[in-house]
C-alpha cells in the first residue's frame, strides 16, 4: 500500500437531525403537509411543528 501523507481523522455522526434543525428545515420549506417518519414519538410532532402535521400509519 502506498502512503500519500494524507492525514486521517475519524468523525462519528448519527445521521439524525436535532429538533431545532428539523424545525428550521420545516420553517424554510413551509410544507402544506408534514408527515413524521423514522421516529418513536410521532404524536409529539403537532406540538413541535404545528397544524401541518399529519400522522399516518405504516403502510398507508
């Protein structure tokens, strides 16, 4: 293997956005309908994101 003198850094990310980041994204997009996915607490979304939230069941 050839060494290229490129420094290697390890960085971990979870891939999950924070609530403040999600709120900023929703505000910027201003969707007519917002459907929470990949969450254990979809029932909390109307309080966090307002009346545009629609909670659907898996498979619908």
